[in-house]
C-alpha cells in the first residue's frame, strides 16, 4: 500500500533534482533564468526539490503547456 506513495515521492524528488536548472519554465514569472547570483545556493535547490516532491505532476503539466504556448506564439510571429 505504501509503495505507490514512495514511488510518487521518489519520482518527485528526482524530477526536482533534474529540473532545477530549468525551474524558470515552471513559474508564472520570467521565462529566462535569473542573473548569476539568482538561486545558486544549496538552500534554493533544497526548496525546489521539496516543492517538486509533491507538486511534480502539476509542474510537468504547467511546464508543458507553457512551452507549447510559447512555441505557438513564436510560430505566429514568423508568419
């Protein structure tokens, strides 16, 4: 019974570790990464991993939808 919960949490933590460099794609703010000092510490990485541990399905969905909308806008601008 606890195996699905453990798998969910582990997948979320791995997603957080892998996606930390591209976390700006999952926010409603800037679509570009911050400056050289923006979130480079261990504490910001830890907060991102903890957030992703439970929210990774939602983050995947919003990140994918954001990428699709940005690509659609780019295609419209080139036409």
